[in-house]
C-alpha cells in the first residue's frame, strides 16, 4: 500500500528549506531550484506545491511568522501563569530582535520581503500579512490594560506608544544586523522606554521576562 503523503508536512519541509537558504544567501538570491536542493526534493515537487516563486516566498514568510508567534508564547509561558502586560509587551519586542539564529533569520527575511514587495509587482500582488495591524493592536491593548490596572502612565496615548515601540524594535533590529550596536545595548534602550510607560506609583514596573 503506497505511503500517504501529508501535504502540509511537505509544504512545511519546503518552507523550512527556503528559510535556511534565504537566511544564508538573502531572500533576493533564492530560486526554487535552490530550495528544492536544500529540501532534498525535486524541482517539480516544489513547483507542484508552489506554482510561482512569489507564492513560495509568501508561504515561507507565513511559516516564519508562525514560528515567531510560538517564540513569543514560549517567552510569556516561561514567566508563569499571570505575567502582566509589561512582560507580554517585552516578550513580543525582544523576540523580534535578532539576538540568535532564529530571531536573526526572522528579522532579515521579514524585512527583505517587505523591501522586495515595494519594487516587485508579483510580490506586491501577494498579501504581505493577513492583518498588518495585529501587533500594533495587541500592544495598544496591553498598554491600555496596564493603564486600567494603574501600572502604566495614564497620560500616555496607548496607540502612539505601541507604534513607537514597534518602530523602535524594527530599527534596533536592523542596527544589530549591521553591527551598529550590540543586542544588549538595544535591549537596554527598549527597556528604558518601557520604564517610562509602565509605572507603579511613579516608579518603573520592572519586567521579569527572559532576555
């Protein structure tokens, strides 16, 4: 009896190969033949699951995003059952900084895809992310939650702070990639701004999440 093929598992195998190759060579330099060789499958099989390179890149990005979401969840879970809004904000921001191989690949490929989609019409036609405001909305809600609990500055605008933190994390991530600053200094800057937002009776509410 022929072995039943798990198509989602095969797609994930191909997506992992794309991530590995793109992490080494850059997203712009990766072709479907390169991905097939990395995955140990035929080019025809890659084309069977992804009939264009653009669809392969989009699936790979979504797969990478799923891994990032799991990474954030693991950071929050490591703190305990009731981490609090600051720890959750910190977990999301620190997980996106390129401080190890996994997060470096995420930042590099996510940024590369965004830049390529500006000039590549075929990529631009693909939905970059299903909900582009998801992270912004999540951080806004957490800051508002902290304000309601009395552990964040009531005078700050939650959405403005969320936008600023995300932009700061993205810029810090790029500065780490190019060697402008160390991960430790980038984390210190982010925590400095979190100390300004999250307060307890006028004093910073320190996060207790992992670095």
